């Protein structure tokens, strides 16, 4: 096993998760959504290799989830877009700027989406891998 007690299988990934990141923003297709804004909720999973930081116990070697959360917040709070899909792609691009990120799954929740029927939540989930 070449000097390591554990070996990471090619299909196995370590995951950092952020759940329930709330961001007030002005996204949506309707004028009132753009004018008044609303709270969006973001869930993110980032696949990475945690072997080195787990051994060294050094934050400099890991994907700092505090910095990650701040960057995601900035991305969601940024320029308004019409679609959750567009916003999801923006967050994915932000996450993949971190060199440690191998893949990410992003869910954007719009709990107060304007609809004619009552729903508890409306969301879009997208997953992308680095280089794919």
C-alpha cells in the first residue's frame, strides 16, 4: 500500500458539505422578484481528497469550508439571473475554482417561489466534475 495505511479507491471521494446557506438575493423571472428580493437556500457537497489534511492536521492543506461558504454567498448574492439553473452553474464554477475540488453537487432552494399552488420548496440540483 505504498507507505499509507489507507488507499483511496478511484470511485471513493471525501466530501465537505454545507447545508442551509441562506442568501438574500434578487433572482427570478418576475419584476417583483427582482425588485423585492427573497431568501435562497444553498446546499453544496464538494468531493475532494482529504488524505493529506487528515494526516497533517493543517488547514492550509484542506478546502477551507469557511472560505468556501463566503465565496458561495458572494456568488449567489451577485448579479441577478432568471433561472435557478443559471445560479446553480455560477455556484458550481465558484466551487471548482478551489483546486482541491474534484466534483460538486449544488442545490439551490427557492422556498418562496411564486406559484399558483402551495409547495414547501422549489429547488434545482446539479452535479459537475472537474474537467467534465
